[in-house]
């Protein structure tokens, strides 16, 4: 399978600071990447769809000014949590699709555990 | 709006048992369905991907079936082992017209414990 790498795998930050999470497709080009978050003991919820060279599409209820997404190249998407607060503490996971064929699957990064103190 | 439900939420079995995890979805217009495994505090490991035209997929001791008309999928684990202990998530790929949106809608997961 294809490889998607996330960095960092965990981060602790102070309330009010911003944190950037990177998602890279290592061995394929991904025109579309997806960002999910997972609260403890809950399932994954899609936050936004990141499109290379254009604005991200956010799911209902997700603040686009708080969760800034940049997809500047075909192998890199970044999620910046701005002015982080303790309620933003969560597990963030990205996924990427290889190509646009109808039956291509999504490959997931290993996730980033964000703790805001 | 598509909703994915997994039953049971938790399951504890002795080693060696065969078991079935259930997944149901409300909108049968899905593209693919995928089963994942998640260990505590870790990311997702893909187990099986069933494409919309398929009815089942097998990998080792795992077998997943898909019945789109009834909105159901099952994951069968044969001869369970303590190393199978994890949370199992099913997810459906959203469909928009004839396109696979690539977005995944996840169930809540079934947490499995296999006792030695």
C-alpha cells in the first residue's frame, strides 16, 4: 500500500499558541487529502477536504479560521490549529487518495496527538 | 445523511473463538466499504477494502462481506487471538453521482478483547 506520513506524532502546546501538523504522501501524488479528528473513545469525524492548489472544503460545524489548511503541493497538506485551547486537544489523522480513479482507497497517516495545556 | 452504526460496541471472547462484527449504513448508495483496525492511541491500519461491485474480501483469518441492498457489512474473524484485541472500525466511502468523493464516514467502532 501507499505511505502517508504525519508529523509530529504528538505535540503538547500552551493555550493560545498555534500548532502545525504536516501530512505527506511519500510515494504518490495526492490531489486530495482529508483531515479527521477523533475525541477519546469516539470515532473519526471528517473535518475538511484539502485540495491541491485551491481552498479547502470544510464540513459543517468546523471553523475554517481556527483550522487552517494549506495544500501547496501534490505531496503535502498542513493543518494549523490557531490559538489552540484545551478543547482542541484531540487525535488528528490525515488521509490521502492516490489519483482520482473511482475505486481508489484512502491511505491514512499515523495520526497526531495534540494536547493543549 | 449517511450514518454508519457498528454493533456491538464492545466484545470480549476467549481465545480461539470465531466472531462476527457488524456494520450497517443508512444510505445504500456507497462506493466502497473499508474495515480498519485501531490500537489504543495509534492510527488506522487498513484490513479489507470491499469495492462497490464486490460482495466479499478475504485476508488470512479475516473475511468481510458487503450487502449494499440491505445496508450491511460483516467482518468475520476466525480463530481469534489475543493479538486481535483492538478497536475495529468500518467506514463507507461517500458517493456523489457517479463519483467516489473519497470522504470516509466512520462507525463508532467495536472494541474487541480476546482473552488468552
